[in-house]
């Protein structure tokens, strides 16, 4: 199996942190030398290990933000789920 390479080209922000120091982050990541994409996943403190995640093109990220912003009030999380 071919080795997967990655480069975090821009750290956009940490969404949350787990008790063992791993952080859920939104970053721009170049996978195997390709154009960077928005990438959401958990990372180890030194960014050498990662969980499964999801990557978005610019167009997909714009659509995701639009969908989030268009949600109805009844779609929002109640206090018991926050």
C-alpha cells in the first residue's frame, strides 16, 4: 500500500479538545501533494497521528456553511445535547 503524505498548510482553528490532548481541528491540508482542502479531523498533540476525517473543497465548504446557516430554530441542539 502506498504511503499517504500530508501537509497542514494552514491551521484554521481548534473545535474541541479530548482529555488525552487530541484536538478536533479545521485545517487546510494538502494530501499527497494535491491542492489543499478544508479538513476536519482529530489530531494528536504533535500532529503526527490523526483520526479518520473529512475533507471539503472550497465549493463544498461554502455549501456546508450555507446549509448550517439556513437551518430552522427547531433544528438547533437543546441544552441536554450541548
